[in-house]
C-alpha cells in the first residue's frame, strides 16, 4: 500500500487556501509576500475558480500547516533559508 504524502503537488481550491491561511494567521498581503506574488493574484486565487493555485503554493501552505501542527514557527524560515533547504 502506497503512503500518502500531504505535501504532494495536489490541486488546492481557493477555499482550502483560505482555510489554511486563516489557520496560519496569514493575511492576503502576507501570503502574497511569502509567495512572491501580488495581493491581486492572491485575491484571484481566493475568489475566482478560473484561476489555478500553483502546486508550489499549495505545497508551501501545506508544509507551513504541518510545521505549525508540530509546534514550529513557519515564519522563522526566511526566504533565503527556504531556498537553501529546497535545494538540498
């Protein structure tokens, strides 16, 4: 039996993104800054089902959620550290 990986690049709905950002205490502006996109892009992901949420964003939000669930502060991982970690 194959184990499921919660960080897979599975599609994410706007509702799931909204729920995760709320749980993480992220505003749309903060999410935009973390993902390197405009606030308008985050609004489109949230409100317009025609806009697909990139797998990398879904994966990052799910990873942030897992970090939070295990007592870690996802905000302590800087963009530079995140790049270094992801290149390993």
